[in-house]
C-alpha cells in the first residue's frame, strides 16, 4: 500500500475526537490529533460546529480516507440519537470533500489496537501512544487515532490479500 493519510473520528455530541495518521505499509505516523469541544450549546449549534471544524481539518490536512466509529446501541436512546447526529455531521463534512469513509465498530477498533475487543479507554490510549510514539492525553483524540490506525492496518491487509490473489499461483515441484 502506498503512503495514505487517514483521518480518524470518534464522534460525540459534546466532544468529537479527531486524529490523523500517515500510513506507509504497516507503519503509522502521528500527524495531528485533538478534540472538538461543543459543550452545552444547543444541539443544532453543536452539529454546525462539528461540521465546520471537520471541514477545516480536512481542508488543512487533506486526508485521503476517513475512519469513523459506528454508533453502538446505548441503554439511553436519547444519548444514542445525539451520538448518531454528531456522527452524521462528521460524515457529511467528509462526504462534501468526496472522501471515502470507512466505518468500524468500537470492538473492531479495540481488537485492532489492543488485541481484544473489550479494552478500556486507558488501554487504548496507552497502545495508541506506544504505536505512534506520541503522548496523546485526551481519550477522545486517542480513540480517533485508534480508528485511523485500525483502518490503516485493515486497509493494508486487504490490499495485500488483493495483490496476493491477483498473482498467478506458483507451481510447486514435487520431490524426486
């Protein structure tokens, strides 16, 4: 896989994490990460801020692809609805720039980063910092970086498999 820049997004109705990594083969390098904090603004203003902030990030850093966490079913339907709206604002911001968007469940991201699907936020943060040689202190930004790295490794594996299956099968010689 050639070098690719991936924007990872951890959507939230109050804090949306973002992280950008450059992937070359299976090596990830940290570019930038942070959080879009919207606090207690009315919901429409929160969504507008998420959208505008991500459009600015995409314009400034020109990622090639986007990885975003899927909505999980919450015990609180109101929270899940708000999360879905924030996720939608983030996706539209990227879609208006014609970026391909890839979706991963929280468990898929955790599995890719920590090696098990039920890791906690501290484990994700620790592994992201170790993998990217960075010191990201914000859990939401670390989760976004984890989504980007997860996609980078997943996309790299898929590309390698596609390349391997496109090559003609080798003949094996039998022993004399």
